[in-house]
């Protein structure tokens, strides 16, 4: 199972739904996305069967996420493993405990924290974790100021995470200070906790792909402790536009077509200029929130002697989209 989970893009021959999906695609000519060069084949869309019962709520949350098909597939695989494990146990077959410590690789704003919360809920529903809460920390929460302080801070956070998930963002920062840095003490304490509290909590390390890979090379014993390693890809421009419209709708706003076009042109430029540091959905959220503030300023000036109508209060126009100059 570990092999299957780590390579989430591999086709599975055990899932009927995927077999049906392949047959259907053989009957129809492949559809090539405009965003994919002509030299590359169109990706095969993997279909997760509609579920009832325990997985239904999880699937509902997953369906609300834009993109992340490989992540959704991974979560379904974990659910299927747990479900079949219960059936094997009821049938008197061996159903050993799996290790679910994970590494999430990807740029900021690609949904890593959101997915971690969904995974926590899944593990709680399936009885893997008895609480299903998420403790989100970074280097400053783990590393102390003197010898012994770091180990104590780290142990305290692990205890808080028991029954749930300990999520460490930018985990590679723990190894940046070299041998004499207290970050190494935090790593050693975490490794020990993974043994002492086996199956009592799940540790998820998150961060940039390259940085995380380098971090794992610093400690040869780390990679084998994280059997589930998954890549969070950057969102495409169309996906970012879809996310921006969802964010606006959640706040009872709508984006005018001209505003959407302006947003798309800006995102194309921004993504090209900040390829490594682009923060994806986080950047889009900041743009939407700023446009809402700009809309409020515009409406107060425009309706100084009256009150805007409901539709006007909801509408984000092209002049409301203002971007920071660099």
C-alpha cells in the first residue's frame, strides 16, 4: 500500500471506477487542454465513486476544492484501505496498522493546510485518531533558546497533538542552522516521539518541494518514516480565476467580466515574474480582499448622498482591482 500511496498518479487495477473510466476514454477521442502543449498527452481523469456514510462528508469537502486531483485520489485510497482493513478484521484476517506520517510538498497557497484538516477528519471518522484535531506549528514554536528548551517545547506540542495531527509548516527550516543549531534537537525529539507515540498521532511536514527534499537528505532516517509523500502542484491561471470567483461568492460579491479579464492578465504576469515565490490561492485571496476595500472606498465617494443598491454593493468592477507596484 505504501507504494501505491506514495505514487498517487499511478493507475490502480483494483478500483473498478478507474477501469470504467479508461474504457470510456478509449471510446472517445482524447480532449487536449489548451493549457497543455500539443506534444503532451491529455491527463486521464480519475473518478472517485460517490460515497455514502462515513466518507460522504469528506467527499463533499474534497469536491469544493479546485484541482488537486492527485490529492483527492490519495485521500480516497487511504479511506479504501481503512475500510477494507475493517472488513478484513471482521473476517478474521490480519489487518496490521499502517504508518500515516506524511510529507506535503509544494509552493504556498496550494491547499496543504486545508487538506491536512480534511485528513484529520477522515482519520477521526475511521477510528485511526480519537480526536482528529490539527496542531499547526512552525520553527519558532518548536525551537527554544537554550539547551534542553527545544526538546521540552517539542515534547509539549507532540502531547497536544496526540489523537490528532501535528502539522509543521516550512519544516526544512529546522535543519538550516547546521549541527549546533537547536533545530536539530527538535528533529531528534520528533523522531523519538514517532516511536514513543506510534499510531497515537500523525506528523505532517510541509514546505517547498526542493527545500523538503534537501531537508530529508540531511537525516537519512527521515524518508523511511514518512511513507506518504505527495506533491501539491501550482494552480493554473484558469483554476486561480475559479478560486477568485469562489472567494468572492463566499463573501457575497461578484466579479464583473472586465474585472475577471484584468485579474487573469495580472495573474499571468505575476506568476511569470515570481515563479518560485508565487503564493497561488493565498495571493488571490489578498487581491480579492484588497478589491473589496477599494470597492468600499469607491461606493462611499459615488453615493455620498445616498445608498447603493444591493447589486451595486455586491459588484466588484475593473476599477476596484488595484495591484501593488513593484
